[in-house]
C-alpha cells in the first residue's frame, strides 16, 4: 500500500498540534481559537477523504455556529481563573493511566485499517452535495425529519434553561 | 475528484482519529473548567466523525457520511444546551469549575 499523501501528513500533524493546544491552553479564548483551527483542518481532511459536502458543513456548523456560541459564552462569563486542585486524591495519575490504556487500545485497533472495497475506485461525484442530498431525502428521510425535531427541542431547551433561572432568581 | 484522496490508506486517518479521541478524553478528565470540558467533548465527537468519513471512503459507501451529517446536527444541539447549562450554572454558583457543582440542593 502506498504511503499517505504529503498533504494528509501535514494537515494531520497540524490537527494534532491544535488539539493538544486546545486542551493545554491556559486562556479560554486561546482554547477556542485552537478549536476553530482544529475544525478547519478537519474540514481539509474531509476534502482529502472525498467528502466535499461534509467539509463545507463542517466549516459552517463547527467553525461558524458552534465557534460563535463558545466565544460568546467565554466573553459573557469572563476568563475565570482555572484551579488546579485535585478533588479526589490520586485522580490525576489514575486518569493519565486510563488514558494511556485507552489510547494504546484505540491506536492498535485503528492501525489494522479497514479492507478497501473495490480497490479504492470511488463512483463519480462521491460525497458531492447532490449525492448526499439524494441519499438524505430517499433512504434516510425519516432520520432526517427526526433530526429537525431534535434541533427544535434543543432550541426550546436552551432558551428555557438560560432564561427562566434568571427570572426565578430575581423574584425573591 | 482530488487525486490525493486515492493514495490515503485507511489506517492513517483512523490512527489520527484514535489519537484525537484520546486527547479529547484527556481534556474531559484532566481539565476543571466546564467550557474546556465541553470543547473536549466536541473534539471527541469530531474524532469519531473523522473515523466515519474514513471508513465511508474506504468502503466507497455514502452511509458513513450521512451518519456524520446527523452527528454534526446532534453536536450543534448539544453545544446549544450545554452552553445554556454553563450560563445557568455560572448564574447560580458564580463559577465555571466542574467541582463547584457538587451538591444536589441550592
């Protein structure tokens, strides 16, 4: 099997660096900016894996909507000092041990890869908006409609949770 | 469409996604700021999406990509509700530390 393309290696390495930066950054705004660059790099990976529609959706939903939400809340709440206290004794070493086991197991399973069907010959226009849309509106039309209900419920829930607590707190 | 796409063997992206998932789990377990924890959950979801797109590419089947579309929607809903909870938590406790919310009563 041929080695991974040079573009994939570069983008993948950058995605790793931004992910580590996001978890390690002291400043929450830095974390959010690392996150948006990570999601942008993932969109490029989707392009390389012939999913152009998902790449566009990734940029719009993650790098657009989710990013704005996160930055808005960070700005609203201010940059609280991050405590480094350990609530349960030995929590941190135990976590790191569990993470090492998890990472080793996942990477071992992933390194086997998946058997490529049809020798990697993809149909014309694979993953294009037309093909994804056709699949969404024929075979997957019921889940598609259910997802719209999920979005509606989430919207109502977010408004209720963020709004009613304040009114209840202001009354007494 | 993109010539580079054919050259990528599946295990490279799969291993990358596995490492990204572990990094996200590390953020959830080790960071104490609830906003960073939410971001790390997003990172884990994103790693799973990358796995699905990779397998979809390797098997030449669109189903994986459709599933990523749904998981993208659920992630957006999760962030909206999660951040609303963070705002409510910050109002009642004045803190965004995950250990501040350790009591069931007011």
